[in-house]
């Protein structure tokens, strides 16, 4: 305000300035330093403890630097005050770990007048000092290495998503550390999808306001968070706003924060008039967003394989030409899809979704190689690109008919040999990262065995609800679970063709489903004679708990075939483990595992 009114010179008599009541941002301190020379102190304290109980000199001679803090720390305790940062069991938290702030000392209030239950919940016995009390502030803080305390947010902002407890303030702190970010907020927004017929599923959404003359990129900020935070704490999207909505008290109105599709226009090329504009409108309608740029990625905007099927059907209806879901997945932007569908020179691009190699995301050195289940297709893995670091390439191995490995090979050994040859062409040398679902997990484990025998390094082996074929009776009719898996594939493909304009398009979809059925039949043939060799390294098994056979011990089941088995339990069925909802839980965990392996190597 002083800067805008031009009265800075009138403040030359200032000797000391105190700031209290709100978190003090480093951006504001930098602005203050350009205008005033008086030292600035940051104070903190609730009414229940005589208002101010901590102090931190933010600038001027003697100010402490806390580079690891996103905002100015609230500092150290004043005289006769003790600060305790405790977890949910009233245990002290280590340096850098978030906990709730408790205050003790002679200045604590006696309680709340006429409100004994509230007094009892907020003023509790101090386990570290006999006969003393503590005041539970409800504020989430952490100790810094220099002995000061950083304020992270209110405990009211602590939420639970998919069983994981999350401190929104921690995420906001990391956002505030990013260059050009002046303000940050994170909320849990309902997706509209019901969980088990109950409450809405929620996802984290980040919001930022840039500092002066800075343009922010939400996707780049999200990638930065993926490198700093566990996957379950990384927002699904980061929305850039000109300013935050405020309530009547002048504080952030979280309920008024817009949905991701209503944000500032994203950076990128606008669609060209004609085909690209029409495609962008269809993208936006299917994804339920306001606008789509020519170079926006379908999956980065919230797409998944089922929505890709809906998009393919909508494109068929609009352009009166066959469009496959594979084309949509491989050419996942408006620009690339326009070229693939309408450029006569792009014939190979149109077929790419049905090749043995499905490039879901390019770039980087060591790709995550995802191996198809019995259906023969790897389209389900496309949504993983939303949760993995942006520099992690993702490639799917497929078995399209009539010449795919499932159809032409006589044994699983031949399948593995063929797929390994393909992998070597993609990536001649290790370390290799493999992920397989069901049949694909059997193949991935066998390929890992061969790679180690040939002197290569397998950095990661992931098995999605996969078990050794020896433990199953392949002579019996398909189980209910297997029939459900086939029926789910059939329903997805039939749903994708419901809007087709003529019988020719429906016939193409029916032929595709026929190929999937034949792949399932050949998969049973191959698995019935398969034998599993021992892989000496570590594997991670993602278990679909809802369909795990009663009494089955997955550690004992895999013990003869892997050196070490790490188990991740997921609340889903076998057929749902690669569904968008399950991948929303699985994807961040997978990202953490890959990132940890990368850090160790």
C-alpha cells in the first residue's frame, strides 16, 4: 500500500515492524526490504496463550535464513513458553516431519468460559512436565534444522484420501518453494465418481497465483511436485489463477476455487480453424473441460482408456470414418490426431495402436515397459502417464492378431523370446523396468529371468495381480473371475461402438472383440504348459484383495520364483486393477517405487 501511494519516504522514522495474524510469505518480505530499512519480525500466537508466543526476525541485521522453509518461520518460543510438535499419539516428531503444535507455559488461559467440553479437548495434560497443561493449537508445523518452527497450515486441512492421511499445508509449502509462485492452495475436490455406492471419490487439486511478471505452467509445477512429494500427495492438476477468491473477512475462500477446466488458458498452440477446432471441441466435450489446445495431451487432461473409447466413437460420428481407440491413445493430442486421421501420408500412424509396440509416452532413457494381459492389448496402461514423472517414457508391448505372439507361438518360452527381442530393439541395454498385468506379469517375470541370465540389470519388476501358472488348473472351465474379465473387455468395446453410424463400424468393433476372445483362448493354451524359472531379484506384487482366494499366502506362492517379494495391497478386484479408479491409487505408488529405484542406482 505504501509503495502504491508513494509515501514510502514518510516511513523513515520506523524502527521496528511486527507482522502477525497470517503466514508471512518470503515474497512479501522481499517487497518489504525494497521499501523499508527497519527490521521486520514475524510473530505467532493464539488468544488462548496471550496472543504472541513465538518470534522470528524476517529481515534486517541478525535475521536467520531458512532456505528449506516455503514461508518465513514462526521462529522460536518467547520466555516462559514451551513449543511441542507432536504426532497423533503425543510423541515428538523429528526435524522436518509435520506435527501438531502444542503450547505450554504460565501464559495459558484457564479455559473457555462456560464451555467445559471444549476446554477439556483443547487444554490437555502435558506428558513432558508433571502437573502442567498444554494448549492444542490445531496448527500443523515442523521443526527446521536451525531450531526454528515453520507453520504449514491448519489441522482442519488434514484429510484422508484412499486411506492415506495428507497434510494439505505440506503440499502448499512445496508449491510456494517453486520459482514464481506467490500464493498456493490445495484442496480435495470430488470427482463425481462414487466409491462403493457411497461418498464421492476425491482428488487433490493445486492452485497457484504467480508473482509479478511471471507466467506459470501448471503441468511443469505438477512435475516438480512429483520429484519432491510422495505420489499420493501430488495433486492431479495444478491450476494457475490471476488471483485467489476471498471471503468477506479477506481470507481465501476455498469453496470458490474453480474446477480445473475453468482455469486460466493453458500455454500452448490454439487449434487451427477447421479439423483441429472440431477435434478440440470433441476433446473438451468428452473430457468435460472448457477448452483444449492443439498440443494438450488427452491423458494429462484427465483421459483414460474408457474415455478414449468414447472419444473414438464421437469422432466416428462426427467425421463418418472409422476411428479406433488405438489411434486415439497413440495420437493423444488434437494436432497429432488430426494428422493421423486426415493426412494421407500418415497411414502408419493410424495403425500404430495395433502394432506390437505401443508408444504411450516418449522421451528419457529407461522406459517403463508394460506387457499386455491375455487380451493382447496394452491400452489400459495409457492412464499411467498421468501419475509418472514427465521424463519417464512408457511403452506397451502388444499381441495383435493375426501375427501377434499369443497367436503364433507354441509355448510361453517362445512368447518371452519374441518379446525380449522387441525390448532389445527398443532398449539395447539395461537397466530395464518391466510391468505386467495378469498374463503380462508371467511374461515380465520370465523376461526378467532371461535378462539376468544374459548379464543385464533389471531395475524394476512389477506384477499386477499375477501368480505362477503352476498353481492354477488350466483344464477346468474358466472361473467366474476370468469370465468377468472377458465380459468386461467385451462390454468396453461394445460400449465404444454404440454411437457408430453404420453396421460397417459396428462390424469392425465386433471383429476386434473376436480377436480378443481368440487371444484369451490362446493364452490359456500357453499358460497350461508354462513353467516358471526363479528370478533372483526383487519383484513388487500389486494384489487385488477383493478377488484374492481365501487363505492364499502370496509370499509363499511366489517364494520359489523370486528372490524377494514386496507386496502392495489394493482395494479392488482382479478385473479392476487397471481401471482408471484403481490406477489413481496404484499410479502414485508406482511412481514412488520407480523414483526410489532411480535414486539408489
